[in-house]
C-alpha cells in the first residue's frame, strides 16, 4: 500500500503526523509530505486523524485494489466510515466499516 496525499484538501493541521507510529509525515505550510513513502506500514492511523479527508491508501492488486484506494470519512456523530475509491473516483461505502475514533 502507498499513502496518497491530496494537497488541495490538506489543511496542515498536523493530526496525521501526531498519530503516525513511524513518524513519517512532515507538516509543511502548504500541506503534508511523506519523504520516505516506502517506510509506510499502511496502518491507516493518519487517515483516521485527518479531518479533511486528504489522505488515502492505494490498494495493491493483491488486495483487489486494481488502482483503487481506501479512504476514511468522519460522520457528525464521531464515527468513521471507510470507503473504497475506484480509479474513476467513485466512492463506495465499505459495509460494516464504521467505528468510533
């Protein structure tokens, strides 16, 4: 898996960098960067922490990704929702993928 960063959505809050167990994310004025993406474990902690939905994980073909990614959304009640995003950008809710943060 590879971390994908949508700089246009990033609000540079630093939440992702605070929770990254590998300390891999750098917060910049204009977004966040991952200098060593090959070191990412794919744990998705940063996705959960991002209030703007700027982060996602590209799914490898072995996981059935076929160019898709895994994204996380925050509901108003504080629960998380997980989405499969296909290469065209279509988001599909992952059944049973909600949890509290």
